[in-house]
């Protein structure tokens, strides 16, 4: 944060965290924060330093970081608030998309089981795994599992879309090879739509 503030012309070397932490009011704030029942101190102290290695530096929990931004100057404080707001919004959107993939996977598996049952066939873990790997191939280009908690928002959105489409075609009796080919086409079309939507709009200037 200190380096970012300097880069934005909001701070000097005199605004280093060490100077901030010497302030009596800041020390009182940190002490009260650590003593609070709702404190993050159960996880880590409000402020700690890491010496040596690539992660060296002074770290602080969110409330102290915001107090530090306010101490530097109002302009930087506003920038930090907006950055935090954007991060929270992004996290909420990611959480919604992650939940969508849970639901689409449940629906897809239910369709697989019900469709096979209607045909008098037993469904085992192998059948679910085969479909999951095919969907992953369509989305990521590899017939293997993936940790959905590490995916980006766009990857989650595409994964949910492909799972639902696969479930629809599975229920209709579309063969595995044909489903894979169609899903690949759908995935490319989906990516093209997203790219077009994200492209900067041209404005008439004459």
C-alpha cells in the first residue's frame, strides 16, 4: 500500500508503515481491535512483520489497512475504499457462479441417473466421471478432474453452461461423440459472445 501510495503521488517515505505504527492513536486502535471479541486475532495478530524472503514486509488486517490509508491522505483513502469495494463485489459474483456450478453438476448427474434408469441401466461413479471428464475437456482441453475452487469467474460460468447443455442432450439420447462435438462448438460460440461483449465500444466522433 505504501508503494502504491507513493506511485500515485499520495505519499512520501515519511508515510512508511513504521511511522504510522508509532502513532499513539494507532497503537490504541490496534490494542482495542485485538481485544475485541470479534477480532481477527484468533487467526493472526492485527499487525505483524515478515522478515526475509519474497514475502517480507508489514502486514495488517483489513481495518488497520483502512486506517493506514486514511492516515496517508484522503485521496489515497478513497482509492483504497474503492479497491476494497471492487474486491468484495468480485468475490460475491464469484461465489454466485461457484454455486451455479454446484447446481448444474447436481442437475447433470440427476439427468444421467434418471435417463439410464428409464433405460433399465444401472448408474455407477464411472458414468458420472466419464461425463465430468468430457465436460472438462470441452471447457479446459483436458480429460481430467479440476479443482473448481481455483477457477476464474469466466471459467465457472462456461462450466455451468456446458454442464447444463450436456444434461439436455444426454436426456435426448444424443450419443457421446456427437455431444462432445456439439459442446465444443457451443463453448467456442460462448467464448466469442463474451469476447464481443467485452470489446470496447466505438463512439461516433464526427
